[in-house]
């Protein structure tokens, strides 16, 4: 199948160009499309993605788009399981957040935007895999892969840790708010990739953001205050629990991706003390020493995330 066959007829033609972008965990093929003087994103589901899961993600994406929280769905090819959305020029939310002059405004906007997402009514048929269940499945898939002792300890601790009582009903949750799924167009924050969206405790999305944006406790309190619309003076137990779980799950998934990419696993020299912290890992990426799409990059990303999970 040619990817351009998934486009609406008006966008097909000799002047249309499709540029492959990164593939996600689901195996979806993603393209930037230039046609008729405009730019779009075409996402075609991977062969391993179940039809029911694809339709569920599309439903959640459409609802988020209607609320102004995701790019609009312009065209759907049901037979080929392809979705066309506008291409949004990313002005970098991380840059907006890291700029001292705009940091507080960015943090407040992020908290308010997540609150808007969680206020979207859940459809009656909404479903989704719970993070703890996902971690257990990922742990099973890591069986036989050489891992440092602290990785095993961290995953087993997360699996055994009792969850605190939920503070409210499940909300409309994205469940994978890493920076790669945030687009900032200079005014609004939009969320991408709805494959994992579904009902979830309201603290989980916030916890995921705290992990990947490396927010310290004081900054987390300000994020939660913006989300609540009222001062938050102590980190809720559910947020702390989900922050550990989110870091551990993300680390385990990264290690599984490293294994699938034929990484050899632990050499025996990797310890908790010698493993770079998450901030150090990001610095090594910025210097070009590690690339996330490589086996080595996924390996060290996973170790850094597991280390982070043990520290929060």
C-alpha cells in the first residue's frame, strides 16, 4: 500500500510529498504531508494494533479535538486505518517552560490545560489498560533479559506497592503525556497520540508530566495548584504513587524497546550509583552522545527512568 492512497482525493497528485516521521511504540507509520499549499500529518496504524483499539483511540482523539486539546481530525480512511490532521508548527513547550521569563506562565498554562482535558466527559464505552497492568505485562516480556539488580528491585517494588485510595472518579486521561506528545503553537498546548487514552485517576497525567519534565516537588506543587485552581500545599499520596509508577513503567518500556532492538543487556557494571540521572541522560542526548531511537539510547533512557523512579 502506498501511503498517498490514504489521502483524500483532493490532496493526491504529482506535487504531493510525504516525508516519514518517527514510528511510535504501536508501530504506526507517520508522515508529514505537503499538498495544495498546506501541511498535514498522516498517521497509519501499525499491523499489530487491534481494530477495536484503533477505533477507541480515534474516538478519544476526536473528543479531545472538539475541546480544542488535539489537532482536528480532517480525514479518516477506515479501511486503511489512517487519520489526517493539520501539521502544527511546534514552538517547543519545553523551551517555553525552561525560559525563566515564561516558566511560571508555562507551568500554569500546562496545569489548566490538563484540567480542561480531564473535564471532557468520558464516553460510555471508554476503556484502557491500567499502568500497573501494563507494567506487569512489560515485566513478563523482559524475562531472560540481563538487567541490573536495581532495575529488578525497582520494578518489583512498583508491582508490590499498594495504591492509595483514589480521590475521585476516573477522568478522561491521555496516559502518555511525555514531551513528544505535547505541541505548543505559541498560544495553545495540544496533545498528540491518543493510543493509550482512557479512564484513569486524575493524578496520573500530572505525574507523567512531572517525570518527563523533571519537575521538583516545589514545581509540582505549583503545577497542581494551577490544575486545581487553588493552592496546593502538600503533594497528594496518589500523585506521589503515580509519579513512581510512571517513571518505572516508562523505564521498563524503554528497556523492552532496547531488547527488541537487539541490545545485549547488562554487562554487570551497571549500578544505581553509576547510572546517569534523567537530567544527565537528556544532556548526553543534547550533546549527541546518545540517540533515543537506538538500542543504546533506549537502554540508558530506561536505566535513567528506573533510577528516577527509585528517587521520587
